[in-house]
């Protein structure tokens, strides 16, 4: 058993009777209150209204198992909810105990707090509710003792509020899961984009090398073209000079021939 579970089993904000019962609802100790356990007849012949009130309390609030103590045949002890009339002192005590437990357990002041609302599974009951629900159960117990109808209505309001909070909690966990999926998808997309960027950079480097190669080749071709042009220009000039000389020689020949 964990420390948190042990703490939850031994401490509760709900006021329970000191009378012990077994799993079958049979008293294991001498009754200290005028109510009965699970509606069984008491030696003190309590009236019908007190029996009905105790039955309503037992139906609303679960029995509290007392682990660590055993009777014959290893029977587990249970406490049922007290039907004592609440006083102002009980309300003050509830507020003080609630605040002390919240500080002791270091409950969160905002957000979803497991200490305030978490339910813990035990051996003998399906679950043990935590501080907020325990405080609310104690208030419901006090309202039920004053007026049972108000207690039943408060139980309905509590169930509706728990359903609302559970839906918000489900939405919260769903949003966390959605955020995690989006984060993973974003990381994958980031990795893909980084690969694309690396490929683009490599392609850029390849293209830059090709450009440098082409520029070098273009420079060499331009130099070769200029050299060929220079040689052609020289040949052309030489031919022109030769033709001019031939022209002058022919003109001189013709001039002398005509004389």
C-alpha cells in the first residue's frame, strides 16, 4: 500500500460513528448511538424516523473500512456514517481540517489537482474519494440530518458537478493528447523540412560549382575567340595591304604602258 493510499484510508473529513460493523452489517461493538447499522433493529428501540434517516445516510455515503484490525474469522471492521445532529463547531472543524489537509498534502491551488479529486481503489471498497469530495460529503451528511430531502438534492447536484468536472478533465486529457500528437507531427514535419533544406543547399552548392565551371569555360572560349579574331583580322589586313600594293603596281604599269 502506498503512503498516499494509507493516508487516505486512515483520515477522512466525513464524520463517522464509533460503532463497528462487519461486511454483513452486523454490529461488532456495543452501540454508542441511537441509530442502527444498515437498518437492523437496535436494543434501544429507536424510532422509525431515525431508522429511515440512518438508512438514507448509509445509502448516500459509503462505509469506512478500518484496516489493520481483525475479529474472528478475519472479519474486516467498518464504520457507518454518524447521524449526530451537526453544530456550528462541526462546520468550523470541517473547515479547519480541510485546510490543514490541503496544506499537508500540498494540493495545487489552480488547475486539475489529483489530491483534491483523485479516487483511490482499496481492498474492501471500490474507491475512496479525496479531500474535496470528502468535505462535500460531510456537508451533505449535515444537510441530510437537518432535512433528508435537501441531502438527496445535494447528492444529485454533487453527481452533476462531478460529471461536469469529469467531462472537463476528459477534455483536458484529450487536448493534452492532441497537443502531443501535434508536437510529434510538428517534429516530423520539422525533420522533413530540415532534410529538404539540406538537399536544397547541396543542390545549390552543385549548381554553384556548375556555374563556376561554365564561367571558366566561357572565359576560355572568349579568350580563344578573341585570339582567332585577332589572327583573322591580321590576315585580312595583310591581304588588304597586299592587294593595295598590287593595285599600285598595276596602276603604275598601266600608266607606263599608255605612254
